[in-house]
């Protein structure tokens, strides 16, 4: 069975969206390397009017997706168990490390929230992991679900044209990626760094590594602190300390 991403959503028409284009789309439609399924959670409402939400317990604005509706939708799925993700602004940050774990599974099941969120009881009872794609609030989880799915799918062998490019990407070793350049040699008075045109692969590698460190230190001091701590620990072990 190919890697299967199943999305529980009120708006299945939002998919495949960006997941249907370029290498990601080709890997699904032509190569069969992964599969996308959508499940309309509206179909699992037992209310004759099709309602699947209700007012928050304890009062407050908005509506909350009901636990029993979400549970029936999830329980209708067949096949091997897969990681369950609930896209939520209050979730743990999406990281490349987590993505690599999910990509090794049979697939993922992604629940897209709406309104004020989902009844916490079904998230706890079914073992959903709450995942955030950034410190911002979206109108629903569909766009965030696409981010998580694409991040997983691109790691599936055969999806990308040059698998070796994955090794130098941002987050693979705790550092952000170095800047990239291509022709023309001069753009609006700015030249490509001379070292990249030197043909000296050792110097190019050193320059790129230095740029990765500078970029990470300036843009993500949290990642830089983790990277330096790991480097210090590795050095201490090498010295037998």
C-alpha cells in the first residue's frame, strides 16, 4: 500500500489544492507513490439538519465541533493504524524530525478543525497529536493539513528528482539552508559570490557551511543555541570528558 494521507474535513473540495501540482501531484497521479483521501465529516452528523457543532460548554463565542461526530468519522476508516494529527494553533510546532517519523509510517490521518476547535474529549480518547504550523491562527485546518502532508510526501523515496538534495536542507542537521544563486551572473548590480564561481568545491562547501551558521544565528537563535550545545557535547565526548 502506498503512503496514504486521509483528511477529515468539512470542505473536501479544498483538496488536492497545491498537493495536486508539480512533483507532489505527479507522484500521486502518475507514479502512485502516495494516495490522498478526503472524508466529509458532515456526513457523520446524526442531526436531521446536518449540524456537527454546538456552543462551547461554559459559555463563550463561536461553536465547537462535536466529539461524537468526529469519532464516527474517524472510526469509519479502515486499514492499519496511522498517526493521528489535529491541526491546531495551540499544538506542538511542526518539525522536520516529526515529519520524518510520519513519513516512515503507512500514512497519516489529519483532522481539520473549524470554529473554536474540537471537543477535547475526542482528541484525548482517540490519541490525536495537536500540531501547529506557526504562531498564527487560521480560519480552518485545511491549509495547515496541506503543509503537513506535503512535508511528509516529499520524503517518500522517488517523489523528488534529486534525493541527495534533502541532506543539505534546512533543519536536517539543526541549521538553516545556505542562500542559493543562479544565472545571470549579475542582477541589478549584485554579483553572485565569487567563491561559487571558483570551481573549488572545498571552498564552496566551507562558504556554504559558514552561511548556514550565520543565517541560523541571525534568524533562529533558538536553533543556533541547540546546535552549539550539541557541538559542545560532541566535542566533550571526543575528548573523553
